[in-house]
């Protein structure tokens, strides 16, 4: 793979999970409370499972980076009627995680786990990746059944809450294929109407070219880019932690790098509750409550110690919820969570001086728990670096 060794481009789509939504000036819309997480997840289960059972994938050459292939998805219909659905693929795995008392299922198309012996990233590490993010369906397909709204017999699925707030309209469908008669190429009254992409819907009611494999892509990085795992969506983070990078690389004289062809690669189908939910980043084209698809390749992992206090960031997750950003991981209640705070208890003694690392602990770039000595001078079961009563420096 011929790429630059270090690329620190800012990826707008992988901003923090709670990125601000696009401000459209509609004050009434701004105060609408978000949907109930559990109810939304129940709706999305049907959408995701329907997608997996009605679509297949193929790996195609990537003209922008020939060293990894792109997973393309298409509907099982017409000349593709005999293709195997994603739901029956031997490579499809599931992972269940719980957030905010709601259980979510990640569906993961495992293309390659990565090189044996390489370190898997934690939920707070820095990772070198390429990726391609896309929507399940085109934006014009409100109920996610593969038929655009203008051609759908019922774009609100009988008035369910999964969609926008328009009044549901049911249209006649003589042949029962889900495409309304006024949009269906099978309707004799529409004989001669063009259907450029061959999806059964006349062009006049089908604004999207379904033959364009990039029509649903909202962001991608074809050059490996370093991303901080603390700043990506939960569904991305909880999948990437199960993969490994490449076994090595060759640095060329011109500064480019060739990574060994054994890096981790997968596709993950992410419910909106562990994506952007009702606050998608502005300008991305992602709708509110949109489940997402990410095709990700992992090349390298660097253990992160954001505040350089000697304690890896993942070990500063005090409540063990795999999230270092919350209030439970901010001992002194200031503006910085412990993983970003050089003095976790605000006692005037830096955290790095209230612990001791064994000699050479940082030589390999990875600090493990057994290489750190924690102290508790007053015996109250609170380590010194988290206890403002204990402030003696241990490393003078």
C-alpha cells in the first residue's frame, strides 16, 4: 500500500457522538424531544434485518487505493435474484452491547480479523484506519424498504412513527410489488416510460440513480488516517476493539509506506442509538435516527495516554462503562475528565508523581496495569492520585 506514513486529517464525520445538529432556524423543531431510545431501536431492528435479508455484497477493486477492496451492497432482485443475502453469509457476526439501558445488536461482516499477535485497540486508543461510511437507503426512502417515497405505496408504513411527520398516504398497487401504480414500469398505462437503472420504477418517480455505487456514501478516507477512539461513535468503537492491525510495514525513501496485506477489515451495520441518533453532524446528509454502515480497515494501533500522566487512558475509565468522557470519570469535577487531567484529584501533586511505573514500562509503547504501582497512604481504599488527602510525591 503506497500511502503517507502519517496523516492527521480532521474527519468531520467522526466528530464526537454528541455533535451539534444542523441549525435550520426552526425554533419549534429545536425543542422537539428526542424519540424514546427503546422504541426507536425496536423500529430499527426491522429496518436493519430487512436490509440484511434483501441485500447482498460484492468486493470490488478500489481505484483510489488498490490495496483494499470496497464492499458494495445491492438489492436481491432481477438479474441478482439468486444472490445470497447478507443475513445468510458465513462471515456475518453479531455483537450485543447495552447503552442507556437499551440493548443494541451490531451486525458485523467479518472480512479479516487482522494479523495474529498484533495488539487490539482499546476503546480509548489511537488507530490508523481507512473507511467508507454510507446510509442504509437513499435519503428519499423514508421507511427503508428500498422504494423511494415518490413510488412507495405507503412511505410511512401505515402511519408508524418511523419516518417524518407527513400524513401517511396509501397508493394503489395492482400487482402487489410495493411500487405504486403511478410509478411502476409494469403498469400498462406507463408503457414506454424510461427506467434507466432497471429497478422497476419509472425515472420520473425515481430521483436517484440506483446504478451509482456511491450514491449513499456520506464520507470516506482512502488514505490511512489517525482517529482517536474517544471521539468516534459507539458502534464504530465497539466493533474496532475486536480487530487487529497489520503485521508490519515498509517505509519507502519517498516517505510513503507499504503495509503488509494482513490488516483487519470489516463492515459494521450500526443502529442510530449508538451512532448519531437525533444529532447527526451538519452538512453530512445523514438524517436524524439514521442507522449507518461503515466499511473499515485497521492498520496500526497506538496506546493512548491523553494527559501523559503515566496511566493509559483506558485505565482511567473508573466506572468500567467503556467511556472515559462521562462525569463518573472526573474525580475532581473540573472541566477535564481524568484521562485528560494531569492532576486527577486537584491536590496540587501531578498524577504522574503519585504513581510509579516500573523501569522500562514505556519502552514498548504499551503500559499495562501490572507495570504501575498505585499508593494509598491513608488506607481508605482510594489511591493517592484520586485522593486529595494524599498528596506526597513518590518520584522525587
